[in-house]
C-alpha cells in the first residue's frame, strides 16, 4: 500500500482497489494500515471518511429479485446504449481509472427505471421486526433502513414531492439523494418529532416517552411539535421528551448510540434500569426486581445481545444476582452486596 493517500480526493478513494477491499472485507492487516493512516490526521481525512460511508451504504444494499422479463428488457437497453457509444471511437481515450464511473453513468439510469417500476408502492408499505430480530429495508429511492428489534417502518405514496416514512422503535437510515428524487427532502416521523434530511446517515430511536436522533454523517434538522428546530452536525444527538415536550441536544458517544446494529450494548456507566429497557426492546421481557436498588447499579464494558441465554448469564455474574425466567418474565434476586 505504498501510495500517497494524502493527495487523494473522495473519488480517488472510491477508485482505489486497496481502499475498496478494506471497507468491504475489513481484514486485520488492512484495518491496522488504515487506522494508523487516520491517526496521522491527514488533510484529506474527511474525504476518506465520506468515501468510506458511501461504500458502507452501498455494501449494505439488499439484492432485490427481478422478474426475467424486466431483466431481459433492461439488458437490451444496456446493449443499445453501449452500441451507441461506438460512434465516438475517434474521441480521446478515457483514463482507465475513470472508465467504470462513466459506464455506471450510462447503466445506472436504465437500472433505476426498472427498480422504480418494481418498487413503487400502490398502497401503504409496512415493515416490522419481531423481538430479537433485525431487518434491512431498501426504499424506492435506494435509501437503506436497518430496523432494530421490535420496530416498525411504514410509508405511503412515494414520488418526487414526497419521501416520508413513519417509525416506531429504532432504525438506522442511510439516505440517498436518489436518481428520481433529487428535489425531494427525506422526512422521518417518529411520534411528534420530525427529522428532515437530503442525504446522510442517522439513527432514530422512538421508545417509551423519549425520541432520540443521532447523526453519524451529513446534516439533519430535527423539529418537535411547536418547538424551534435543532440542527445536528455529525456525532451529535437530539433528544425529545414527550412528557415535558423538551427538545435539546445532549452529549453522546457514537459507539454507544450505534452499538445495536452489531447486536450489542456499549456500556459506559450504564444503569441496570437502562439494560432492563433494552432487554424489553430486544426480547420482550418483563423484568421484576426483588431489590429495587439493583436498578441503580452501573456497568461498564460490552454486552453482546446475540444470544439471550449468554446475556442473562453475564448479567447474573456481573451483578451477583440470580435470574429466574418464567416465559417472558425475568426475576432478578439479589445474592448480596457488590461493588456497583
């Protein structure tokens, strides 16, 4: 990897095979190289991070089955478009590094037409997850939405003037400006909160009496009912309380806010009360505390949520409690004093 990456633009990163392989495969050797490179604070670090976020969105896209008839028609259109390029053989040659971008510019509009035909909703579309499950949804404009456990996403008519979705629960959005929707803002409704954006990656959590919006990249405007809008920059969070109707920015940590997409909790002085709420959101458990003081204990570290039995074993060990499970009810019984 002996290349002068400090001179690269975002497009240069997107065309570099080593960079593409790192974002796609995240091999240990590549991770070590790029972590060291970022620690040097190069002048084009922002361009590199933008390229990485774009690739992560692309790699998260879900393949959509296409009927054979549409495949055949789309391929015929591609062939015709490529044949039309032959009349320009006498023009100057295109740099090979740029050639695949130009080919994409020819093919992408044709594919977009076929995809829009397949995905345009005639009625309200609804996507929901069960406890302990996640779901990746691709919207008609190629925006991807990763739904967390026990969450629901709905949307109705979708056109150049309307890109609106409604969320219950929690989801991570990777919004694309879109081929057919460049003029339309993207809006997420979560209870009484409205999040507007043109192209970015952000997380919305709408549970109980709180709605939280965390921005990973880009820029969003968050508006509560009868409240002044809050503009978020990357790595900022807005929180809206439906009980006192307060909308404020709050300090946060990206690793904590987005840990759920890797099916884990990043704990930083996290109370047992917060963990209990996550157990309910993830698995639907009702938790009964024999000793109410257990709720105020705090834990640091990482808690994997992939296996519910492992979660309960780790909690019982760390908290020095016995956890009895009866269907969807958990009873925490204190075994003695611990240093939390």
